[in-house]
C-alpha cells in the first residue's frame, strides 16, 4: 500500500484585538449552542464537560466587544441559551478564514517538499513548540485608558467597558517592551487564586481592583471551590478560588451579591499586535 503523503493540517486559532480566545473547539461549541439552544446539550455534542462549556462561554464573553451568548435564567442548567447576531457573524468569518488557512497550508506543504528545506513533520513540531497558553483563569481585554509612570513601576489602567476599569502595576521596562500607550489594546490575566471575595464594603482593604457582581456559579471540590461572579451588564465575569470553609462561612449561594477584590500587582498584561 502506498503511504499517504505527509500534509500540514491545523486548527485555526484567531489572534486579534479581541484577544487569543477563539479556536475550533469553541467555534464548534457556539455552533452546537445555536443548534441545541442549551449549553448542557451543546457540551455533550462537542464533546466537553458542562463546566468547561460554561467557562468557555464566560471567557469568550469577557474578551469580545459584544456578547456572543445570551442566557435566560430558570431550569436546572440555567434556562435557554441563544447566540447573538454578532456570534453568528463571527462563526461565518472563522469558517471562511479556516478554509483559506487550509489552502495556504496545502500550498506550504507543496513548497516545502519541492525546496527540500526541511521535513514537513519537523516543521509541524516547530509550530507546536511555538504555541503558548496561559493558566490564568480570568482573562480580559481592553484599550489602555491611562499610564502613570513612577520611578520603577507604572500604573496601567484598562477600560473593559465604559464603566469598568482594571488596574495593573508593571515595571517601566515591561511597559516599554509592551509599547503601552493610551488606546493600545491589551490583554489582562488574573489567576483565580489571586481573587478575594468580600461581602459588603470594607474600606480597610487596600487592593486596587474591586469588581461588584452577583454569584452565577459555585463549583465545590473536596478542599476548594470555584466561585464565579457576573458583573453589571452581564458580559464580564470573574472567578475566584476559595476554600470550602470560606463558602460555608460566608454562606455563599447563587444570586448573592459580592465584590471580587485583587491587587494591581496580581494582574499581568500582554500586548496585542
């Protein structure tokens, strides 16, 4: 049997001013939500866990300029779910770009074989090693609203929405390397373990970032729990990891108002080219 020629294939992952947030699996999730009208059913169709599907929807809504998914409350799994018109346009754009991307890979495969520069499998391995992911649970995107320079550090404020600001502290060297300036699109990452939850207002807390919201999910484990808050407007969410003891002590329940608090030094930034 004649062996099948080695070909370059890939899953398209979009890097835009919206951030590195959209790939094949999430597109298939959005398509399944559109077909099923339910996140739980869409998760089974992809397949992925129900929690992973919720997290993906939250992440996409966080960094998109407009919501991709609308959810209505009610029922065991949060009621009905539907895509926005913006999400449908985004899917169509992705699928068209995916087709063009595969044509380009096929042409590149042919060129590599003709030139003998390197084996296609070696080239694929280089691309795989160059891919990067982050473990930070909370990801946001927005333009730089202000940069306050100090002797060593800079205070950088991002505008996530007209009313919602996020502040980070980075070194002057980092600010220069990232090319931070007013209007520059930037990604912000915050680990869930760096987020504290506060019931009511407490003026004694010095943390720079305070996001008021309402609990939408509580995912409890044997030791710790993930608590997700939806911020006003419903597009942005933030997740904190706290102990199960803290969940019980604060008597946390879905629908309860809380404030998520994290230090500006707990935010790390990435510039979008």
